[in-house]
C-alpha cells in the first residue's frame, strides 16, 4: 500500500511533541493529526486520539495489521528524521 506524507510540521517548542503530520494511505484515506512524540526510548508515532466523557483517551485511527502500523511509523519517522537534518543544515 502506498503511504505518503501530505503535510508535515515540526514543533520546536518544549515538551514531548516533536511534529505532527497528515498521511495519505493509497488514494482513498487521509489521516490527519498523526504526531511524533519523544519517548524514553526515542521518538514514536502516535495516532490521532479523542477524549471520552470519563477523561480517558482512545485512538480514533487504528492500523489493523502490524505491517500497516510499521509502514505508517516508518514513513512518519523517516520524514521526522529528514526534517531534523534539514533544520540543522
């Protein structure tokens, strides 16, 4: 499946949020609001989330296979790493 970044924005402020982006999957699905978050073990991809009435958060987009999740993460983290290189050049 073809996965492409349509919008990528670095967040250089303090905190764990490092970037957010929109991703086009194939020609049929646009996922808006995927985030790159700095964790204890390095950056990771966080899917868009919604908060319920109890204050708990749930992913509003869920990749249904490990392969799709890995491909989304790879594309987003590659864009993040490339944006780091561009920011330091």
